[in-house]
């Protein structure tokens, strides 16, 4: 397998590294509970590994974009994606308004790669609202300054998104950054995106989902001090949460000004999308090569066979992933019960054997996320954990590549 290693940051430099991450990467609360969220190691890829992952991500992005429209045009299949009735109704309405085509959007995705004994495997695509922008942009720059012979493995994905909006809109256009404004975890992501928008000549607006109103086919912001037209929308609010809004949420599914991403990409956010491949007529060779076998949980003997992993169709951040031997009996019991009662909201995925990477403090499992913006690779992000399940308790790590002459 191509070279990958975890290299420890100099311990004496780590406090300053952490402090800079807080302010420069908007990582305001670098902890999950009492657990430090900033890894003391950097993921270092060989140049060949970095190039291969970027190339694979671009292939997957092209196939995912084709799947977006193919699934949109098949409303008879939407129930199989684990979507509720309200979302399916919004999708049918969008299909009528868009004539089966996706509206104008800046298409952002992040593909999660894992090193295994057989090479790299992909666990999923974050097709709707991926995060990790500050960690992907700032941590590699800080770490490379501490580790001679290394450089950041890729560009800044937030800057790539902002440039993509700027290429579609006049200078000074107002971009609504839609998020849960009450949560600092979401606000720190938006603050970092806002910086990138300003550098690209755009005017960012901090907005909750219900701060936007649809008027005459256009968006307007009604938040105090930010009233007026909205020329683009960056949404950091999961599409499946939109029906929880008191009113107006279906407006997000209409065509409009450029969005990142349009809610219709929820179709490929569902981990049940691979169950539809054979019925769509869309070639997906990269997905078939890199994603482990994925089936309806009723078609796998996951209760007795440890070679299967359970995943919620619309799960995020690794929550509720069922790997029996790494979970407490209570957590496994809850996942098992939900998958048996609501199988249409889950998938069973053939388990790959994560290849741990050794460190001086023990082996670590990792996930390397590769961003694409409008189909082009746009940066790397990694999370590191002591067990094979990479979830909300994993640590954020910079991704570097060894210099050509290192």
C-alpha cells in the first residue's frame, strides 16, 4: 500500500499550535466533552497516495453528480432512500419545477477514505453539508511549519467554495450562510466560510434557516441589520432537518440563485443510494471499486455475522454506526433494535478491516476526507481514533504530504 504515517508534532510546539487553531481555524472549542479534539499527530501521505486519493475523489464526484439527476427523475424510488413523507413530497414538487434537472449550485462533496489491508476503501460521501473547513485549511499550514520536509496535501476547500460563488456572481454579491445560529459548533464553521467569502469579494450574511424568505422567485433576508436581497446560499443545515422549520422550508427545494448545496443532493447523501444503482442505468465503476458491498439490512445476517456494519441512512459524524465489538452492550442493543424495527432507514455494509497506523502511543485508525468543488479535488481533512469507528469523538488531524525530495 502507498505510504501513510502519523508523525508527532513537537510537544513543546503543541500549545502554540492549539492556540493558533482556535483563532485562525475558528476552532473555538477544541474539545468533545473532556476529550481533546486536536490530534497531536499529523497524517503524512506520500505524494503518490495524495494524488491517487484526489484522483479517486474526482472520479467519485463525477459519478455522484450523474446519480443526483438520475435519482431525482425516479420519484418511485425515493422511499427506498429512508426519506420521510414530507421530504418525498418536497422532492416531487422540485421535480415538477426543475424538469428533472438540478438547479444552479456550487457542488461541494467530501469523500471519506480509510486505509485497509487491501488498499483504500471509501465509507461514504458527505454529499449534503460537509464540514471541517478550518481544520482542512489551517491545520496543515500550521503543522507543515513544524515538520520539515512536509507541505499541505491540498488546497483550502473554503476558498475553493468562495471562488466558485464569485465566478457565478458579481462582486459584492450577498451570500447567506445558513446554519443553526444557536450552536457555536456551527457558527465557527460559518465564521471561517465568511472569511473566505470576504477574500473572494463577496458579502457574507449570518442567517438561520428561517431568516430567508422567498419573494418573486428570489431570496430575501429578514434578519435585523441584514435585510435585503440574497444572491447565493451556503447551507450548513442538513436537508433532512428542513421539515422541522415552522414554515417556508419547501422554498429551499425550489430553483433559485446559486446554492451550496441544493437540498436535492439529499438523494445521494442517503447511504441507501447504492441500493438503487442497478436500477438507474448510470455507470459507477469508481463507486463499485471503492465502496464495500452495501445492502438492505434485511438481506444480510448482520446479527450473527461480524463481517457486516450497520449504518443509519442519514447518519452523520459517525454516530450510530454499528460495529458490535467496539460498542457497549447498551449502544449495540439500541442500534440493533432500531435497525430491526425500521430497516428502510438503515443499511448493512460489508465491513472492511481498517489498517491501523502505528504511533509511539499505540495504533490509531484514521479517515481521510477529500473535498471536491464542482468536480475538482479541493483539499484534505483527517480524523484519528483509537478504535475502528471514526465518530464524533475522533480527533482532527492535518493532512500533509512528504516533499518530493524528502
